[in-house]
């Protein structure tokens, strides 16, 4: 059995779609709202390079968590898009904390 019928043509993913996907993945791993995360795409030796800028959810080890997040974002974006992601650079701009809701 084959993977499916052969369909003529090709599928292209636009830079805008790649950016949106990477932003959603990065926001999830950073624990931040997607609207506060910025992603730019670049080239890294023929592979996709991600530059992520945004806040991260508060934790005990921000540096360790940011390093782990960069690797996880790189792997997940590659998995979702089918593109080889060579690097993911994360620049933290702040800390996201859970806010207590006011009782009125």
C-alpha cells in the first residue's frame, strides 16, 4: 500500500505561514502569549534560522529553560513544517507572571 494517491503539483509554505507557526510554537514553549512573541526567519547554512524575541514564564532557572526551549522550538517547527531548522536563537525581553484575579 502506498502513502496516498499521486497528485500533480507541489505544496509551498509561505514565509508568513512559517513565521506564524514558529511564533505559536515559541509562545507555547516560553509560556507567553503569542501576541507578545516575535519571530524572524533567516538562513543558517542552507537551513532555516529562527530568531525569537519575547518574554518567558517565570521559573527558577530562566537560562536553562531558555536553552531547552530553543532546542524544543527548533525540533517542533522542523517537525510541523517539514523544513530543516538549523538554529533557534531566543532573546528574552521579560518575565510573564500569573496574575491574581481581583475579587470584587
